[in-house]
C-alpha cells in the first residue's frame, strides 16, 4: 500500500479529544466520548465499529451537524488548518460543508429529497459552491454523473429520486461529492443499505475515486471487510472511544486490542481456514450506561482490576500504530491460534 | 469524564412527568379539566343561587358583587347556572363518548377481524356516515328524535361510533398480517380470546387519544345543537342554550353570552390539550 | 390517470345514494309530525289527514323511500312544506353563498395554517411553537356560534368596523348573477362598490370559520415538516452547505405543502359541518341557514337536499385534492 505522503506535512483533518453527548430524557448519552485521530491529504481511512458505537455522530460532529438534543461538549476539530468548532456558522457552511468535506450517507434512498428532481438538487449544490450559472451547473453535473459511470446523465437529471435504483442513487451522491471538488469524502456506511451485487460496484467506484482524485476518503463501516479492501489505515471505535489505530494490513493480521481481535475473528474472510468463526461475547453497551474504566472490560477476556478502574489512553506501540489498552503485550501474545503476519502476507 | 446523573428506567409515569414538565400546554389542559370536574362535583356548595329559580325582579342584572356573572332574562344567576351547567356538559361528553367508543370499538374489531363481506358492509355504512359532515348528521338525528338533551346524546352516539370503528379496524388490520397473530392462531387461540385479550390491548393507545379528543368535540357539538334549539330546553342550565337565549338580548346583556361561551371553550380546550398530552405519552418518538 | 378519475366519478353517485338512504332513514326514524307542526295546534283531524295524504306521509316508510328515490332519479328533490317551492330551486339559490364562504375560509386556512405549521416545526418547542400550536388548538376549541356572536358584539356593535350580518347592504345592488358568488360576480363585471361590500360582509364569517378550523392544517404541516426535517435528505442538504433558511423554507416547504393539500378535503368537511352555525349567527343566506330553518319546521325534504348537496361538494373537493396531491408529489401516479 502506498503511504508516501511526506512525513511532517500538516494533516488535513485533526480530531482531538472530541466529545459529543446527547442530553435525552433518560439521561446523558455519551455517543462520542473523547476520540482523537488525524487524517492526511489523500489518505483513505476506515472508521470501524459495531452499530451504535458513535461513528456517525463523530462524522456529524466534524461538520457541526449534531442534531438536538446532542451537543459537542468539548474537543477540537481542525480541518485544513482551521478550527472548525471555532468558526462562525457561515464559515462552516461556505468552507467546510460540501466545499471541504462531502458526505455520502448510509441510505441513498432517503438522501435525496423525493419531491425535487435529481437535476434540481445536483445543480443547486454546484451553484452554491462554484457560483456558476444554471447551464454551466448542468454541464458540470452531467460531466460528474458520467464520471461515476451512470448511463444517460441528461436523462437522470430530469428524473426524480424514486425512479432510480439504490445503487444509482448512491452513484448520484458520489457524483455530487466529486462535483463539489471536496478535499475529503466521508462515506458513512456507503454500501450497507444496498444489495450485495451493488455493494461491490460501489466499492469499486470508491476505489476508482481514490485512485483518480486527490480526495482523502474516510469510510465509516461496521464491516471490517469493506474497510480492509479500500483503506490504508483503520481506526477502531468502541462505545464512543477509539481503541486502536494503525495500517490496515498490520491490524488485520496482528490486532493488538482484544476488541479488534474479536472483530476480526468474526469476519469469515480473515479467519484461518477450518477454524470456527469467533463471536464477541456480551452486547454492545448502552451508551447511557457506559462502564467505568476501560469501556470494553465487561466483555474482555484480559480484564483485571485496573481495567475496571482506569480508562486506558491511546499510546503508540510503534511508529504508526497506537492502542488504548492496559494489557497490549498480553493481548498480542495470547493470540497463539492466529496465523502469524508472515504467513498471511506471503502469497 | 465522570457521570453526572445515572441512567433512568423508562416508565409510563416517567414519560408523563417528562412531558408535563416540558409542555406548559399539558399543565393547562390538566388544570382546566380538574377545575371543571371539581365544579361539577361540588356544584351545590359552589353555586351561590339555585340554578333554575325564576326571579323576574332580578332580571338582566349586569355582573356585580352579588351576581358575579350577572343574571339572565328570568333573573337566574348566571354563575350558578354555569356551575350546574358543567354537570350537563360533562355528562353529555362521557355518555356520548362512552356509547360511541364501546359500540365503535366492537364493530371495528369485528370488521377488521372477520374481513370479507362483513367488513365490506360495515365499511360502506361507515362511508355513508363519513360522506356528510358529522355535525350535519347529528343535527338531522337530533331534529328527528325531537329536541331534548337526552336525544342529543343519542343523536351524537348514532353519528360518532363510526370514528372509533374506523380507527380500531385500521389497528386490527395492521396487526392482522403480523407474525404475532399467525403465532396466536397456530397456538389454537379462539376468536373472542384473540379479539379481546390480544387485539384490544393493542388499540388502547389510539383509542385513549381519540376518546379524549372526542370528549371535547362532544361538548362542542352538543352546545351547538342546543344553540340551534335542537338540544337542551329551558330552564336546563346548558351552556349552548344559555348563549342562544342571550343572543336575543344583544348587545345590552353581553354577559349572558360571554361567560357560558367561555366555559364551553375552556372545557373543550382542556380535553383537547389532555388528548394531545396522552398522544405524546403513548407515542414512541419521545426524546 | 384518466382511469382513476373515471373510477372515482363512478363511485361518487354510489356514495351519494348511500348518503340519501342514510339521511332519509335518520329523518324518518321517528314518525315525524311535520304536518302537525306546520299546521299548528288548532286544526281538525280531517284537515290534518288531508295534508298528510297530500305530502304522501301516510304511506309505509319503505314506499315513501322508493317514491323519494324515484323522484330523485328524475332530479326532483321534492318540495319544501314551508315555502311550497321545489327544493332544487331553493338549493340553487342558496348554494353559491355557502360555496363563497367555504372557498374564502379554505384559502385563509391553507395560507395561515402552512405558515404557522412551518414556523412551529422549525422552532420546535420554542415559545413560538407553543404559541402557534396554542392558536391552532384554541381555535378548534372555540364554539363557532359563540365566537361569531362575540365578533359581532365587538367589531359590529362597539367598533362598527363590520356589518352585523348578511351578504350585502340593502342600498347596494347585487352584481349581475354569473356564479352567484358575489365576490367573483362583481369582480368579473367590474362592479367595485359591490365587490368591496361583499368582501366587507365576508370578513367576519370567514375569520370565524378559518380560526376554528385552522388546527388540522397546522398540525399536519407541523408534523410533516418535523418528519421532513428529520429526514436524511435534510441533513444531506445541510451537509452540502445549504443555508438553514433555504433548507427549511424552500426545500422542506415543498414536502410540507404537499401534506397541506392532503388535508384540504378533511378541512372542507369541517367547514361544511360548521356552516350551519356560522350562517345562523351571521344571517348568511346559504344552505346552512336554509337547513337550520327547515329543520326547526320539521321540513325534511330541504334537509335531505342540503345533506345531499353537502356530500356532493365534499366528494368533489376530495377528488380535486387527490388529483392535486398526485400532481404535486412525483411519487404518486394514479
């Protein structure tokens, strides 16, 4: 994998100790509770975790689009050298949303307004960010629709969203992101709501976007398989916190965090042939009732008294890997039944 | 980050408290209903005068210390008539909605559960009722039965069962296709048992909301019929009738219509706000 | 599309047939003493029987029903016992006044209801929301007859801003009859004095009608707007940098307008129901006042006629709104 971005270059996106809470009538939901990560230009990074671990809230926080009763409580989000949380609402609109960061959501079928034509929605975004005339916007839209391999783009502009299939709608949304010439594309579960055959096409399309443009991509998924195919790096989230961060290949072959290990054991593609698929015992904790100490300790086979008491912080284990665990060394050594990294990587 | 306050368990009571705390309108609704209920229950102690005693020497008195809402053309104390009138209005509301909800729920259950020809026939009858505004139908029924407050209750019941029937039928149809019903059947549950033990409890939420709102509309419609001369007859202390009588003495005796009309408004408002509160409590999208 | 319209149009006479049957039996469920009321208490038995036979009220109920239906199919709605004129003629005279009142009330309701609903949803749970919902709920709780009288008391007796009732001053000649609706007739014939006077008379009854029937539209628009604001496409529009104003008032508004159209039919039903009371209070010579007068005289032919006309108007309005709804929402094709 290519990791040739110059070292020391300023990151495109830097998230530091971000906390977003929802103040509901049942109590405070700590959807994002102190996460930190960064993303360089042209990086392709996956954000992985079980449903409800706060991935989507994290991305919405980056765009400052947390719906009430949610609120960003503390932390820093620096995008392209500017502090997003300190910007005025107008600056966020003009420089970050669409222009800087383009989003593709989980459910393409509900991401386009059903009562406006594709063209109306597409051109309005282009005119907003590029200050072009209607005709020019149309031409640009057609160009971008063609770029995502949609046939008859002129026709599609005239259509209403319900006349397109889910896969086509997702292509339209990706075309919109391309049309904005954003620096970062955030794809929130881009394939989850689609048929299996269509999923592959969309993944291929994203792969192509990655190759052909300088756009950085942040893929959010509960599916480690999807991320490992597409991304260079993966960030693993658990219950509102980041537990592991590192290059995809390293993490898949040699996960350090017990949670990551559990995740990988549950993916058929990664399990050694013949071995039983692993399952994570226990349930995803309710974010209302987050355990003290390490969030994962009630489900962790290595948990001890320290884990119950103290929350581990992210610590580097090598130049490009870090992990939040009190027992990283034991975690590694105890995975004896996993094939070694060398075995997996040799063709 | 330490916890400030622990998680709480969801419960009906907690929902009620939460909604009431957040919505001043809910408090207003509950307060209005309580106030008028107290008025009706303790009417003899609250009313300073007899509601139906004629005293022509005291006729057309404007509001004063001895008659805080004034007196009417017969010299009857309007405040006392208003207090006793709350009994009439509440009785009409509960009787009408009680009959309509019982009959309508039963017919709706039958219609939705059996389907086929039974459903078809019932629904065509319902269609006919719904094709004409209910006030017009109630007016026609009340006129045919002859003007009296009992007949108003009867007329409204004849017209209003259809609303309940439709709602309950809709809920039953929603449930009919679900696996829940299939599994009940496969376990050999018998029809009446399915209807009353399993389907009915599922309709309680929508029925409760609808019933509360209808209490309000029953008061409103009954008052309207009395205003037209098709309902309560003098000297019944009925609010709509009081407005109707007062109308003849406008503009001089403004108090004769102002206070009874205001009471209709307050009672109906109370029921509607209460219904909205119940809707919020039973709905699932609470934040 | 055409097939759908034809199906609906064919269905309509069936519904009206059901309505006539229902109303006929409701009016005759207690053997009426219409004639007795009409002739007064001091008539002899012979005279009473003669009159009863004259109106066919001595025959069995089912026979009366089939005779009535037979006449109805020939377009004959019977005669009023009180005025002795054909009911069809009288309905034709009174209907335009009611349609005029209903139409302008509906327009006011849609405009105000959409504004209130949208504002309430966008500022959910704010004082503005509570105010908007309070106005809507308060309106529906107001007894129309009482609100009408209070308006007359305040705006007509005390302030003298508006006339007490009726459609037009005696001193002003009504416009040439084209539709029978004074506002449109005077507009088409350029009769400005009549137009002004017609609007002047319409103001209070329309205000009462609109205020008391606002809640359905407001509630519908508000909840539809809330749903729309929670949709992914709203978040999407914001995530692409559209201004909240544009997202709320231009994009989401179209979704909400469509839902406002969907309740026009229902609202029309409420308007026609309240019509009797409002026309009675404002002495508005429409079919509602006609029905109220007839019913007090136990004169049933006009009552059945009014019910039939109201059901027909209601059915037509419902068809129009359904078609309009289909035209506005690209997802619906009939």
